C-alpha cells in the first residue's frame, strides 16, 4: 500500500468519525498528526467484523492488510493472557488498541481544555496518551500502566513520536499522588468500582471518564463524573466494553464450585419470561445493564444454543447462590435456583422494575462514587439512589 493510499484511508476514517459525532473537530489535528499505526506491534490481532473473530496479521508478511486494519475503526488485541501465552490467542485478551470511534467518544466526554493536567489510567499502546500530549503538551499528561513490558513499549513509541511525557509503571487504581491534583482523569480499563484515589486526586470541578459496569456481565458503560471534594457524580453516556483493571477482574470461582453436587435439591419452577424478554437484543442491551445495577454481587452467563435449548446461569459472587433458566423452543422455560438468595426471583424483580420505568437506556442512569469507597447508582436523579 502506498503512503498516499494510507492517507486517503485516514481521511475517510476521519470524515466518518466526524459525521457520526464520535470525533469532534477540535481533535482532528491530533488524529491527523498522530497515526495509530505508529503505536501498534508488528504482529497484532484485529477484530474482523465480517467473520466476527480476531485474525492474526503480521506487517512483515501482509503490510497492506496490516495498514488497512491499523486505520480501520476496529479494536485490535495486542496482548493475550497478560503476555504469558506466546504469539497467539489462547484465552483472554489483556491489552489492546480500542476502536478509534470509542477512543474519541471518551475524549469527547473528557472535554480537555488548554492548560489542563490529565491522568490516564491504562497506557496500553500509548496512542491515547499521544493524542492527549499532542493536544495539551507532553508536560500536561501522566499515564499509568501496570504491565512493565507494555509500559516500556509505549514509552519507546511515544518517544519516537516526540510525545513522551510521564509514563509510570504501577497499579493505576492508586493514581499518582505526587502529580495531583489533576483536572481530568480518564481510564482505558473497565472498572467495577471507582478508586477513591481518583476522586481525591482530581480538582473540585474536574472530570473523571471511565468504562464502568457491574460483574453481572463483561460489558461496561462510559460514565462521566464531575468531582466535588469528597465525591464524584454523573450520567452514563453509552455502552462500551474494555479489558478490566487487573485489581477489579471478575472474582468468579467457576461453575463447578456452585454445582459440585449437581442440580439435586434445587427449587424448581417455570417462567413465562421469554429468552428475548430476558436477554434483549445483543450484549449491549440496556436491560442487562439495568439488571446488573439492581441485583448486586451477581454474575450471569449465557450459554450457546444447542438443539433448541439455551441455559442462562446466575451465580452469587458473595455466596454460593445460583440459578438457571432453561429456554427451549416452543416450550415454557424451566427454572432451578438454590442457595441463600433466590437469584432468579431477584432477576425477575429487576427486569420488572426496568420495564415499569419505561425501558430506560444507558443515558438515563447515573453513578455517584464517594471517596470512602461507597457507590450508588440512580435513574434520572441522584435523589433516588441505591448502593451498587
């Protein structure tokens, strides 16, 4: 691929991002000046939209394909299993380059202004830090990366672009007290609790933007929090999914720990709720997010459909409660539940609450996080909040 071809692809992507509102005009100069391709490894695993899978692409073998993915609006995995699994996908992606549209939506929410000091949690490839450094200056951006290899690689790539600011190798949940206070904090790793340090290290009136969710599913939602001394509060702005902050990964012991004795002794019933009514349309359906907000300390798993049957499992993360609803084509769904909590009853109650509230989308929900570590979700107004 000729350089002019790559420039044309970047222009097309830039115009597309602007047209969709994913990128605002004030970020266009940074986008054009800081190529994503300069922050990607020789071997990477972009998500192919047509096949719905990650593919392996080596720039030394397929340079044109590599470049086309580098400037496409797709997520790209750059590390698997915290770097322990060698040269290919084995189990879990643990570092990536996010979709450019997601990057710019989060930067739009961040609303940086000249003179702002920014703390970034999760350096990753370094591209997001480079965009911020180009916009604000290298002395205004501090980035934290927990993985030493990922951090070292990012430093090298940032230095090559003359955009290297402070990149710390440490747990991002701790923030950077020596550099505080910050005007803006942005996390590029999914969280299940807002670390109190991010609140105390942000100036009153500052903004925290992060992918936040519950352990109910792996999906997140972008949250934009305004900081006011001892707490931060604000609305969610839309669905997203990020790799999780290492200290806040799902604490799930596995299916067998819950059903070591099988399903004998479980309470059995049926439900008229259909598969679509429970699961909605796709992984980012707001009802799933809402159920996760209302049913605390619960994880759910949707199995593949086989022979017209699909089981959906629910697991209590603070006890050994579990529930299973088995959907079968043309038949009423069977339900099993056991343990201290009646998880299926809790899920039904949460689903009914969401329906009665008018099927609210992500943007009607909000979060208030306090410096003492407590968190409360709310619908429309913080006046009617509940702990999460």
